[in-house]
């Protein structure tokens, strides 16, 4: 198999980052940038812009904070789950109480991380997800993690 054929089997995992804290957003951008098979396609601090960016970029992964500059991370999560079924939804939040976890799962989150304790696990997950082979366009990912 020629090198270009091998590369064709893999594509960069597209990530949308939705985080209200500029400082944390910059840190997360750096972490995402360190993952060789991942690409940050967009970032925002509010729900309305995130909806637009989801439609525009159709990311493989959306990382969503529950507290946003404007709008609700919970409503965004529900929208993303309903309108972008192929996108893996990761919640990264300081609101790590069990009731938020339950609500996020109910709304379609695939993963849930506490910002204060889970950044390393979150980064490992992104690296692991980026190493999965790309699926052909239109593939059903209803059984995705």
C-alpha cells in the first residue's frame, strides 16, 4: 500500500470547542493542537455561535461547557444530540454534580468530565478518539461511544 493510500484511511478528527473562559479555551486549544490526528475547526464562548458552527463544520467531536457567555450548554447539548447525531458530544464542566451528569446523559452526552479533576482523562480520550479510523460519509454512528 502506498503512503498516500495509508493517509487516505485516516482523516483529522474535527473538533469544535465551546468554552466561556478565554484562559481555559486557550489552554484546551493547546492540548487539542498537541494531538497529531486532531484539528480544532472552531471555538466559541456562546450557544448561538456554537449552533452555527456545528452546522457549518459538522465536527466529529464537540466539547461543550455547561456555563457559557450566553445561552445554555444544556440546550446546546440537546440541539447537538438531535441535529448532529454523528458528532461525539463531550461535556467538560465545573458543574460536576450528579444531577448535571444525569441531565447531560439524558440530553445525549457521550462523555462527561469535571474540569477540576478530569483534564488528563479528557485529553487521553481525545487522543484515543483521534486514532479511530474515519468512517465513510453518511456512516451510522448510533453505536459510537
